[in-house]
């Protein structure tokens, strides 16, 4: 078996995580394995070693394989900018905008591109583990499909279909998805997987027998719910609970509170994961001013549409509340688009369509340029001391930054407000610990987020190795050189 595709009954059923787990499992067994996703739709991206951008999930999957991410791992990336349009990225570079009304027609021409990337990876590795997108059983998206069965048929690869029992309706979802597929597509599905099960496995026996009888497909595995700390593709990190309803007595000992403003075009929210992993920090994503406090630090994260999200901040009344937060000594951090909002002005040069006035709290201005900055970062910080910083920059704006503050681009005179272009800034534990100490939190554990991620990947691989039958795994393991 040179390739395997993981498809799901819906978005969010665990395809990305299962691909990462399979990649980790195979890599640990000496298989030269590589991830691949023909078409991804996400505003959470990473910069590759060959200077392009791909979906964040494929970067995680490459880490699981022990290899550097490249643009071939996700040749088509769609980054939504508004309800009816998106930025289109092909093999790592922006090629234009995609309009919703022409989505089906325009994507037909991408099949050759994704097949070419897939074949390059096949020639370089023992096994390609492919991730589908959303569901293969959407009648309105099946014509011209390159993300699910359209790709699987063109590339002639077998499929495992996964459903999420934690969200309910998994048996109907699996059977219903198969019923919508064509005969050749159904034949391509070799196994069914049920993800995120909590409870006594014996309670599923009758249901599993029913599913196998009704679909004539083997249930390859029931995978338990696992406490993983892995970057999510399109939802905030599992620790980052929204709102304040969870601020009960069992976390009253927490000494530091962080609120992340989740505006509509929020992007690269995995920047927050290392902070959310700190055991003595309470971190939450908020969408209203009523949820903002308590907060020692408020973060304005990345944005795919800076002018629109800045207008939303003003409309929702956040500006006045942020001013009060600062008057009482609170700290404020802007990352990428969030930093641009904190500056004095955002001049547009044909990117977002409008120049806007910034919040004026940092002494910098930004000019939006059509050419996107894409670069990886790995160097010592100038502030607060000489610690290693890794990450990447991915932005349209050019700002008048202060290089003496690296990895920060700007800081207010009173050191309450900070801005940076570096995504993944807090991955390195020593730097994170030093900066948090500087702004008032002295209890950071200083752990590397990279190591935390590897621990979760190994836990997932261990579980998959135990849960998946030898009959299913052996064809993948036998392909190693």
C-alpha cells in the first residue's frame, strides 16, 4: 500500500489528528511516511521550508513524520476573507481570490496540480497518508471534487472513513455517508473508524455488529477519547474555554488570567496554545466585552481581514473596555494583524480595499502590500534577553518596527502594550517564561511546546497501534524500505 486516505463524515471528526497519529506510528516503525491534503480551507497556516504556506494541520503532521513541511503536502489552500470570498493559495503562493459563486467551476482545474504534488511525494516516500476535507457525501460539492472521493478516484487510493461518536449520531453518519457515495466510491472504502469514544466498549457491541451488517464494511477500530494537547485546525485549543462561566472555585488558585479576543476573521489561533498549556494560567477566548474580565493580559491575535476585524472591535465596544484595562495596569499583546490594529494607521495598497485609522496605542504604522511576507524565524531574542525564538512570519503588511525589540516589533513606553509579527512566539519555554515573568507571571513551567506536542503524538500513536488491527496496519508497515 503506497497511500491511504482518511475521510470523515463531517468537519471536526478528527481526520487531521488521526492522520498525524498514523504518521507518527509509521515513522516510529521505520516507514518513510509523508502527509498530504489536496485542498484545505483554513485561516491557520504555517510557513514551509521551501518558502510557501500550507495548512497548519499539515505542518503538525510533518512534525509527526519527523520531516520538514513543504508546499506539496497541501497544494491548494483556501483562506476565507469574507462570507463570499477567500484568498486562494496554490503550491504555497497567493494566486488570487476565490468567489463563492464560482467555487465548483474554478476548482476543476486544480486536479492536475494536486495530482502532480501527490505523485512527487509518492516518488520520495514509502507511504503517503492523505487527509480529506469536510465530508465526501455533500451532494452540492461532489461535482468537480478534488478534496475527497474525486481525488481518491483520480489517484486510485483506498479510503478509511471516520466518524465522531462524541458529537452523537455516528452510526447514522457513517451509514448515510456510504449511501450517498457511488458504487465505485463505496468499494474504495475499506474500513470504518469511530473516534473519541468515552465509556465501556462492551456497550457498543450490538451497534458495531449492526453497522457492519448494514454497510458490509469492517469497523476497523473504536478510538477512545484522548487528552491531547495538539494544535487544532479551525477551533481554539481545547484548554481555551470561551467565556467566564467556568471560572468556578476549582480554578480559584490560578494567579494569571489571559483573555484572547476572538474576532470573526481570527487566524493562527495556535499561537495561543503554549500559554493555554501553562498549568497555572486561566486562558479563554472571548467574543463580548462582558466576558473580557478578569484579565491580566489581553491578546489581539492574528486576523485574515484586519480592517474588518478592527471595525468589529469598535462596534462591539471593546475599545473603551481595553482603555480601562490599560488604565488599571493591565497588559495588551497584539500578534500580526492584532499588532497592526494597535498601531496608528493601516494604509491599504490594494489588499483589503480600505485604509483605516488604528487604535494608536503603538508607535508604528502599517502599509498593506499585495506581496505577502513568508519567512521562518529561528534566532536569539533581543528582548527580554538572549533566548532562542522559533516561529514564522506570514502577513501582507509592512510596518515600521524596532529591530532592537526582536521578537517584538513595538512596545509602549510603559511596557504595557506589545506587538509582534512572529507566529509561534511562545513555543520555546525559556523565552515564554522570561517574558511572562517580565509582565507579572512568575510561575511559568518553562516547558517546550514542541516537546508537549511530541508527547501527545506518541500517546496517540500508542493508542492507534493498540486499537487498529494487525490486518490493517501490516500493508502500511510492509512498505518501508
